[in-house]
């Protein structure tokens, strides 16, 4: 194994630190003296000094610490928060003087797991390397040793509010502190040296690689630059991570005069802003200048209300509009293919813009850009100078039908299918009110939670709607309104005014389940069947092609559900996108009640939980 050469590493660190020295920031422990000497270390420890320390401590020190001491017997300004590291004479066992073990295990009793017990004992068994610091412990742990005999280093500070941070060895700890020094100094005026210039060249190479579609190599090249705090690196990597699904947000703050910040980073940050803690708007906008905060708040509100729309210039901008319309129609696969076919023509908004990450904040297109599709988009050459689409392994479009509802709806579902109309007409045919209010961009969970009011006997719902294949549209909502009830009223007749409509519902209850199918034309019911357990109620004549529906009895109401749904999809020629219903955002509308009003003299009751 090649031994690490400490001297050039420590000299480079010392010179760069001296060049960046600021008396107001770096005054701890004689900073001016070390800046003048351009050396943060001390004289080397000799073999006898190291052996004496080991004899006093009763252990052989790990290799990387021994070789470090042979170059510098201690260190000053290890990162930002550790002002002096121990040399041979200062090395000592920590001994847990502040009772950290008890603090970490307090209240756990016999429930503390093995990892927690092991971590809590770090202080009592480790060497303390920090002699002067901003309340930071640097613990060299003999209980965590690798195959090379290296001890792990753990750093912990109470103001971090997190468990100790692990570094695999003393060498790794020092390299991490060197990176920390760079990250904290990167914003200082004039901070430039061979290291920063080398890293910045890598960043520029990564940017160009990302635009060529080599996003994995680009991300790898950016990792070190991010750790060193290079200004452009975090922005570039954040875009890759966002589309890969490994990060939800983007950089917060900056000026809205930067088009990337205004149209990409702000929407992405608004999308990722958590709902807990400080008021969302205040928490997000405080990162921006006072003059920019109203615009950021407006973007946040638009995203919360489902009205935000991502836009772009040129050919790709036209594709975005087309794709959004397709996603809104519940055709996510077509929306994705539209974006993929035109991403080569995408135009960056600024020099460090490498991908249209703002798409993720669009309520309709965000769900379309799954991590898998995000990686495909990143793999496509794009930007200035790209004239032709690159190869896109898009895969075959899924064959959805209706059978997937059997697997995705363990708690039941209600579906209305309407022929020969556009999705925009669904509110008119199913809506509960004369003045129809479309609720934009709802997830399946949001639609379920948006329980409408009304009379106590009513059973309204919020149904999301979209296209259901050639010539059909659908409206889907969750469980509710058991079709076996006497007052159940299929919306098929009302929805079929001037056309045809189908209602399909499934309602499991304990060991039994209710399945309902009804079909109507031009406002008149034609046939229907309601199966619950071993009971069956039919009207009209069920077509022979729907035999799987006719066979539903007893336990087969559940076991035969997929076959029944497949036969319905085949007979009527409908298909509903599983992706759109389960993972997309669709417009919704409050439906009429699925129960008719009680007739005169007809008894009914309801209950509420208080």
C-alpha cells in the first residue's frame, strides 16, 4: 500500500489558507502568526516522541495519524470550527467528561438498539484530537477499525443537532477539513489558487458533458467541486439530481434578474418547500431580496393552487404546451414522447442552465417526468448547436385498459366512461352545480380528501377526468356509495345525454364486495348488473361479450374483478392510463350525488362523528 505523502498536501493547504487569511475571521489561536509563516503545522515529531505518546496512551496509533505526526506534530485551523489539533504531547483519551453516553441513551432503557449503544460509547473509548475548537469534538475511535488498521474519526458539535459525522480515517478527516476550508472561503473576494482553477476547469468540462448527454460522468466530476464549494458546481449538480429524482429542490435565494433563478430554481424550490414549521411563504421568501419576495410568493401560491405553468422558448416551448395538454387529458406517455422528441431544441436560460428542471414544478408535467424519464431526458444531447434528436430508448407504450384497477384499488373505485365527447365536457355532464367549478391538477389523494358538502342524504364526490382512448373520456374517484343500496343511482343515464355512458364501481366491505356495471344511451338506461356476495340484480340484457361480468357471484366478485374489467374495456374500446390516475395530476369536478333523494315516506338515517 502506497503511503500518503502529507508534506505537499499540508503545504498547499497552508499557503492557500495564508492567501485567504482575514484577521477578523481567522484570529483564533494566533492566525496572524500562521499567515506570516505560511504554515499551519508545527515541527515534525520524531520517532521517540511518537513512541512515547503511544506508550503513555497504551495503544499503537493508526497509520495515517502516525505518518502525519512525523511531518507535523499537531495542526492549526483544521477546517473552520477546529482551531487546534493535538500533537503527541496533547493526545489523550476523551473520557466522556460531559456524560454524552447518558445523554444519547436517556429514555431508551432496554429499547436502545446496538448502533445507538455503540455510538453513545464513542466518547468514553476514543482519543480526543480537538484541543481548541468551537465546541467541536474530534474523536479517534479504536472501536471502529478497518482492515488497514485505520481508526475512524467522528466529529460532533451540539449546535449541529445531528449524530456524530464519520470519517473513515484521520487522513479522510483532514481531507474533509481541507474541503471545508475551501467551501467556507470560496465566497471571499479574490480567493483563487491552483486548486480552485483546477476545480473550475472540471466544472466547465462537466457542464459541456451534461449538455452532450453524459450526465453520469458530469455528476461524478461535479461531486468534488461541490464539496470544495465551487460556486457553479452546486447549481449544475442540483439540476442533474432533480431530474434523477435524488433531490427535490434547487438553490434557494439569488436574484430574479437571473432568468435561471426566476424561471427554474424558484418554481423548483416552491415545489419542494415543506409545509411544517415556519409559515411556508415566509420560510421560502426570506432567502430573496425584499423586492423579489412578492414574485416568489406568487409563484408559491400558483404551485399550491395548481395554476403554475412552466414555459420555454422556441420549438421546445411549443412542445411543452402540447405535452401539458396531453398530460391534462390523462395521456402521460404521449406527453413524455412529445417532450423527448424536442428536447434537443431546448434553449438554456443562462450559462449554467443544463436542463429544463422547472418542468418538475408544472402541476401536469411534473408527474410525467419520473426519475426514469428524467434520466432519459438528461441522456439526450441538447442546447445550442444540437440540431437532431439523440437516440431515446423510450420503450413501448403501456397497454392500460381497465384491468389494472383490480390491483390499484384495494379500497374500491368508481368510474364513469362517456363516449364521443371531449374531457372538457365532463363537468357539464357530471357536475353537481349549474356553474361548474373545475378544480385543477389534483392528485388522487387530494381528490379523495376534497369531500364536498351538500344534503345529509347526498353522496357527492370529486372525480378526476381525462381521455379514455379513442372517442371516450373517463371520470374516476375513490370508493364510496355502495351500489347495492336501494337509493344508489348510476350517473350513466345523466351523463349519456346525447351520447353513451358507462358506470363501473367496486366497493369491498369485509369479506364481501359489490360490483356494479350500468350502460345508458341518450339519457335512457339500457342494461345493468349489481353483484354483492351471492346476490345479483340485473336490468336489461347483458351482452354476451360481457360474460365475465355475468359470471360474477360470491367470492368471484373479487377474484374475477380483473377479468370483468378487461371484458368491459374490450367491449367498449376504452383504455384509462394507470399512470395518470394513480401518479398524475388531473382536473377534478364535484359530481352530482350518487344517491337519489329519499322518496316521500321513505326512511333513511345518517350518522356523524364528533
